[in-house]
């Protein structure tokens, strides 16, 4: 396989890992808010998501820093995309408190 194709594949896999990680975080938050033991949801989800992403990065990189960097770039793009999608289609955001004027 030639190098540009490998980097594109690594970025695509990073994008998929990012969607899995941040989509899983969103799902965990929604489940934990209605749970009696939210700490278990958060801890279990963190361990599962982090383990999956770390193993995914290791496998994708294949001891090549270029692939690791491309995978990380895809992961960051997925973060931005999932964040934007959740703001656009999610519940209304609470209004921000007006900043206090401390200069008086």
C-alpha cells in the first residue's frame, strides 16, 4: 500500500475512533443522569472508551509516527463534529450567567 493511502486510512480510522469515543461519552452522560449509580457509569464508560481508543491508536500506528499523527488528526476532527452535532440537535443549552463586573 502506498503512503498517502495509508495516511488516509489512518485518518479515517481515527475519525471512527473519535466518533466512538465522544459518541460513547454523550451516551454515558445521558444514561448516568437518570441512574442511581452514575459514578459506575462514568468509570466503566471511561475505562472502556479509553482502552478501545488506546488499542485502536496502537494498532493503527503500526510503529509509524505518521500514521499515529493522521489517526490523531481524525480523532480531533471527530471531536469537533460530534460536539457540533450534539449542540445542534441536542437539548437547549442553559443560559450562561452574566459575568460579574469585578472592576468596580
